C-alpha cells in the first residue's frame, strides 16, 4: 500500500487525478483515502464509494493514446523512441551532453513495460473466463462493463460507472452493456444501467434494441421498460 500524500500535494492535483487515486481502492491506505476524500469534498466534487476492486483510470495524455489498445501503444512507443533518438543525434552533432535524453528514453521504456505488464496481469474483479472473454473481445470494442453486465455483477457495474466508465459505449457490432445484460436476462443490471443513463432505444448493426435481444433470448422485458414498449 502507498504512503499517505500530504495535504499540500493533494491540493495541487487535478480533480481527475484525485478520482483516479480513489478508484485504486485497496492499493492506497486509509489515511491516503481520508485525505483524498477531504480534498474532493472541499472542492465540491462528488465522492463515490470506494470500489470493491481497483478501477484503473488513465489520466495522462500518453495513457490516453495507449488506452486504445496494444497496437496503438506499440506504434506510439516506436514513434516516441525514434523522436528521442533524433534529438540525441542533433545534440551529439552540437556537442551537447545527451545524458538527459538517455534517461528519458529509459524512463519511457520502463513505463511501457510496467503498463503492459499491468494490462496482461488481468483484473482481479473478473473470473478467469471473463478475463479471457475480455481479452478476445477488445479488438471488437468489448469493455469490462459489458463483461460484468453480462455476468450479472451489480457491484462491479456500479463501481465502473461511479468511476467514469461510459455507459453507452458500443462494440463494432453496435452492442452496449445494456444489450449484454438483456441477452442474459439480468433485469436488475438492466435497471441499474438505465439509472446511470443507458439508452435502451439504441440499436446494434442488426437493428436490435436491448429489449429485442432480451426477447430473442427468451427473457422477459424488465419492468422499467414496459411502459416504453407497451
């Protein structure tokens, strides 16, 4: 577990950073969380409950680029390393010391190794079967929210949504977490997703709504949607 951040350190952090740190849950100690919560409340920010398992939120610009997937991350790494090499060449020609360039390259590569190791480690909130399904579906845009919605894990669904996961994200086939919940007959998850702003009128590439998918799989339409489709 981490050591507690000082009040002054937290005061200089962004709201997104504070939320991301709170989302780490048990990876921080109680004192750290108490100070983070106090800082968030002082700023008037919403303070979600601590997650059962860590919710990883990338807040940096580099992490935002890499978030798209392994291929994007590798390409970005190659491009940045090439640019740093060019800077080193220019520095050498100018007779300037290049130690700082070497340090930057090494630090960047270490960051990438740690990042991808964390990706491959998997998520402790998922079963081995769910991790495998998520890994296979990533290229098609399948998210962890969709996997846990399909599995009926209300706690994890709530944690992910509390920490900024897009509720209406779609796969390449146009399916949403709501559709995954509907396909497996999880009425409680369906209503939970609706409460976080899920759009039940969204259609996938086959022209199916979540309720259409529920019917096709022999499940009753959740009570929350009867009025809409009556």
